[in-house]
C-alpha cells in the first residue's frame, strides 16, 4: 500500500512524496510577468517539503487572464522569470509544474481584494469570450462574445504556444485548466454552452474543444513528461455538468495521452449550493480513478496529515494537492512527516534544520 511519503513516478518524473501545492492565483504579475513575490511564494513551499509545486493559472493570451494581475505565458518575455523560479524549486527537491488557462467569460475581473467583479472596458477591462453569449451572473455580468470555429482554433493555438514556452521555462509537468467555470469548462457544461454546432449540444460535442486542445498540446509536450488536466467533476447543479460525464471525459482524456486527472468541482454556476466540508471533493477523485482507470489528484479542504495519508493509503487518489492549507503553513509536509513517523522522508533546508 502506498502512503503519503512514498514517491510517485509519472512518466520520467518522480515526485519525492504524494503532496503537491495546488495552483493558486496570486494576482501579482505585471503584464503577465512573474515577480519576486512568485519566487518567494513558490520557493518557500518547495523548501517546505512538497513533492510538486504547480504554478498558478497562467493565461495563454492577454484576454484569457482572470484579472490584469494574472500570470501569463503568451510572450517570450514571460519565460526567463519563470526559469529563475523553477531553478530554485528544483534545487530544493520539488518538481515544477504549471497550469495553463483561459478564463473565458470570467476574464476581465478585478482582483479579489478589489471586489472581484467585471471591470468596464474603459476601466482596465476588456471584452470577454465564451462558447455562447451567456453571462456568468452576479458581479460577473459581461455577456461574452461567442467564439467562432476559427477563433476556437486560435485559442487552441495559444494553448500549444503556451505549452512550448512552459517547456522552455523548465517545467516538468503541465496542467490544462478545464475547471472552475473557465473557458474549457464553459464548453463542457450545458449551463454555459448553448451552441448548436459541432462544439455544442451532446456530450461528444461539448467535450470536443477540450479533447482537441489536449491532443494538440500533447503533440508538442514531450511524451516523457506528465500531462494532467484539472476538471470540475460536477457543477453542483441538477442540470449541469456531472460526475458521470466526468468519468467518461476522463476515459477519453486518457486515450489522448493524459496521465492524471486533477479532480476539483464547481465554479461554473452562479449561486450553486456547494456542500463544503473536510475532504468534500475526494469522492470524485476516487470514483474517476476506479471507473476511468487513470491516476487522480484529490483536492478540497484537506488539512490534516492523517486525513491526507488515508486518501493515498486507501487508494482514493494517487496525489493530494493542498491549497489554502499550504498558504497557512508552507512547511506542512515537514510537519506531516513528523506526525506520521516519516521524518526521514523529507528534510528541511540545512539553514532551517535546527528548527525541526
């Protein structure tokens, strides 16, 4: 049986343990360029013992940003600052990953601490796009322009270019963001996709954009390196995207060369009632792992060492990704190793050793 501090090998990449840091937006980039904040933020968690560090949702185009402060990888100028961060992450024993994304109709928003609503075009915002001319709702009230078939191909080309730059930046794991109500999820969900062409309607059509994009990215991302996809396994709305569709999608993504499904939920429906609680999303990772026959990562209010270890030991998921808990405690893996009796599995930096 595996446990939290057993290594995990995916393709040619080996994680020193089953703990990863989820991609979390910092909204602190300058025209998409990473800053010293990102070096300290991600570097601290590598030094803290995590096996995998996934950089935040990184926009494949300027209009694909959630906010003006989002990270970007649409231009060559973004590469060198990311190389610097990745050198530090790797020097401290972690694998560097990145999540590439397009926000779709949820783009052009203010930062969360600036109330997070859509920005007017004359106040730093920009027009948004989506599968259909359907607004998200609430403070995100902009009606998106429905992408044409030609524009869809353009977005897919942006993902491919982002994958190439991610490789140049030194990442060893690539995640495609198809969750949380952003563009690829918008095409999957009938709540946001009302198209009547080959990209709308039946499951096969709604899944087409993501499957085509994955295929194109896999063609340029080295076969020896892991490609993973984050999905929202349910919209938490009766008529929305659901776990049955997610299982079928995972099977198809596996045939496209995807190595692991990062199993989150929600984000696609304004006002959805989400039953939040400890490890509330783990059951989705377990079901996809079992029924689709693909490795999974579990996320969602995983905070305790024994809780995380049980997820891995009982085969509910292959990897545990921590979000807010890693913000609260960058050294969570070091503390968890001690609590679980695996202190030798992960060492603190020599500069900190006397504190542990």
